[in-house]
């Protein structure tokens, strides 16, 4: 069953069109990867889904409801969260204050204490550093904090932009393990943008290749790992 449906959208920054007639689906409980070169429009697509850059044409649906005409806070309330590239934490706030900023919907505020305990189990280092300024954390710890902050709103669909960017391989592996756990145990759907193509395709149930603002290839992650074009261009 499709949870997210992106249907033939065009997206532009002013007069510059970035996405062209793009369609994509994420099924409930599915892990989907979005791969492609820098400048292909991957981040633009995620921004469009959460209402930061509404499409100029086409539609976006979530759980059967059209959302491309909604403000971002309403889309978050429906259960979609974007963990942006680089995390974009609040460096002068403490770890705990950053996390509480994530509990931004009426439903998540009621469950804030339970969700805090959950994210501290996922990322014990954040519990140890909960009173520390977020800007003093390492790059990997800041990425953990950005994911944990996203989880504080109790999403149904978690979108992560450039998970592995600038991080050590060991940290990347641990973050992928967390995403696997969220998907398997909490049934959270995952849409991940990733330039580490091999790891993304190993992780994903399905994947889409985006080039120059258009989907040029899609299929099961394990099948795309064997695709000649993917191997030649990205592996």
C-alpha cells in the first residue's frame, strides 16, 4: 500500500526548473533510497515533499490525503519528518533543548517523555551529553542528534538527506543500523538520499536514480546493484 505518492511534479526555484514530471512512491513500512549525482535535485524533492518548496504542477499525497497545498507544520503533524543535510542542529542550545524542539506537534508533546527514553536507548551518548551544548558535539554525534530530534515528533515517514556526508565509515554503519531498527521494530518508513550508492542500495527495498531532475531508473535495491549503468556510473 502506497503511503507517499509523488505524482508528476515539476518544481522550480523562481524561473529555474529543477524537477521535471517526477513521480515516486514509498509504501508503508518500506525503505527507499534516492541516489544520483550532486545537483540532480534530490534535496529539492525532499524539500518539496515537506512543503518548503511546493511543486508548480503535479500532486503529492500522504496516506491518501493531498499535502502539496499544506504548510510544513501541517505536513509534519501528518507524520512526515525531514532530517536535513548536515543536520542543522541548534548549536547554542543543549542536546536536551534540541530534542525538545523536535516534539513540535500536539501528539508528540503528549508522548515527549516516552520518546525521550526511546531515543536515549537508540543513542546512549546523547543521554550522557544531554546538558552539553550541541555545537560542542562531534560530527557523528551531531548527526545522531539530528535524527533523534526528528524522531521526537514520532514520524510515520522519516526522510534523511545525505546520511553519510562527512562521517567516518564506522559512524555511518551505526547510523544505518539505527535506521534498520526503526524500520523493523517501529515500522517507520524510510526515504533516504545518499551518495554512498552501494550502501544505500544494500539498505533499500527499492531505489530511484535521479539525474538532471528526472527519474531515469528505479527498481529493487538488490537488482540495481547489478545494473550495468549503475555499476559503471556510480559503483
